[in-house]
C-alpha cells in the first residue's frame, strides 16, 4: 500500500518529519524509528481490505543553542 511505503521511505531517510493529526493539529517534529504492518480482512482473491500500521516515533528537539540555517 502506498501509505505504508511512503512511511518506510521517510523512516529510511532518518530525518525528522512534521506530524499532524486528522484535525489539523501539529504535534511537532518526530523521527520514525520503526514501522510494522498487519493486513486484515483479506477477501477471497487475497486482497487485504484493512491495513493496520503501527509506528514507533522519537520526538525531535533542536538544541536551543543551535543556529537555524
């Protein structure tokens, strides 16, 4: 699934990403440390109808003394 592949690519980059919830609230920057997927509700032809994605995050905090570029 495209969403899971996109998250894996972001994880592999190892860079902080902005996390925003479905209501538009920004939760700041986080680094994706791990991703697991589980396909459920598979129909007769083997296509999954539901993909559950679990993401492990590490909060990214820039050092207050660091300069922004």
